[in-house]
């Protein structure tokens, strides 16, 4: 297979200056919370669920760590589990952004031989002026990967939150403008925690105000939103429905004030929240299973050698079966 030629990125300063003028004008328009940022003509929803997994156990760093599944090993593992892939394309990820032109095509080819694919790539990019991310996502786009995951913004220091949200909104518009030109979609995964912008849902709606979800949407994380929203999670589903383009699934329980990660279906995350996200979206959307409970005796996530993968393969199979039962596709 011939690897596609990587297009040369547009000049960042020139492109974002032009895009910023249009974004600034959009900023002045009153918002409608019921359909904020929704495209004029929303694409028809998918007719089936695409389900993948986040691969935290199949490498220990992209910079030549001693454990890193080859494309063939990764394809075999996914085939055994029966899921597609959310590939880490970031510093210390399975593939680093600067190596995307050389290593990402081989991964895509190996997965395709097992009828598997990459649902999206997970970047650690936060700001649009960071190096390598644009080159990496252009490669992803050329290989047929439709989207990438933004790392997420974080609140810092004592600076007023509204001022930080305004800055995040400006950066989100810059990303969206670049994504539109490239032809790829970014997703913003909700994370719980006081420093994670977007954890309370309302702030994420403001961060993405004026941003078309076709270019930068929300990956609704049912575990993190349940941690933060408690009984109010239906409000978060409703608020973010026009922006939600993907779903991340995992589970937890409370031990006093401590969060304990558990297999899907054994904690606080229930079928009802998945049902409501899907219904609010209007049909199937890409779903990624994230497992946080598979840890060693010290309670640490750890890379699993290929020859010892049976345990993590079974963990993903088990969670995938619960998810499929919830979705009615078991």
C-alpha cells in the first residue's frame, strides 16, 4: 500500500488571523441555549454503533519504551476483543505526533487487515499554537480517521474563571477553523475535577459557544459527568446535546469521598444515562470504552506485555458486553 503524501500546513498566523475575524463577529451574536453552536443542517446520524477502546495498556511511551505493541500485535489484540481503537497520538503515547507520517499508516494498514479501524486519535494538544499537532491530524485525515481528541483545558491560579473561559473559547474557535480547513473533527472529552474546564457542563457550553460541533464537538463522558453532576446529569445531557458527537463510557463507585473505578455496570453509571445521550443525539454515535480499574497490586495502571494480555482482553470484552446489552445490540 502506498502511503499518502502529507499536505503542507497553512501558515498558522495568516490562517488564524482570517478565521479570527469571522469568529469575533460570531461572538457578538446572542446565544440560544437549546441549539447553541449547532450546524444549520446537521448530518444524518449513523445507522449503527461504532465502538472502540482507549489503549492505555499496550505501550509504555512512544519514545522507544521497552514495551510497545507492534501494529500487528495491536490488530490481533483488537480482533480478540472485538472493538476498534482510540489510538494515543501524543508525547509518550503509542505514536508521537512527529512520527505520525511514518508510523500511523502502518497501524491503519495492520488494523484494516483485521477489519478494525481507528475511531479517533487522542492528542495531548491544548493550544492551537503547539507544534506537530496539525501535521499529525492531517496525516490522520488522509488515512480516513475522522476525528481527534483534544487534551482539554485546565483552570489555573486565581485568575477569574470567566476570563479563562473567554480565552478557552478563543482557542476553541481557532481549532475549529483549522479543523474545518483540514476536514477533521475535534472532540472535547469531559473530565471530572476542580481544575478540568468543562467538568460542570455549563462552562463547556460557554467554552464552545459559537463553535460548530462538526468541527469541534463534545465527547460526553458518562463516568465523569456522573461524578460531577450527581442527580443533575439529565440537565447536562440536555444542555450539551447539540454539541455531543461522541460518547465515552466507564464506571465508578463512591467510597466515602474517594472515587473507586469499577467494571461497567457495577457502579454509579447506569443504562439510563447512555440511553438519554443516544436519544438526545438522535441515534447511534461513536462510543469509546475507557477502563480505569485494571491496575496492578500497587493500584497503578501498567503496560501489559503482549504475551500476558489475556486479563485486559477479558476486561474489555466484559465491559463491551455490558455496553452492547444496554444498547440493545448484544
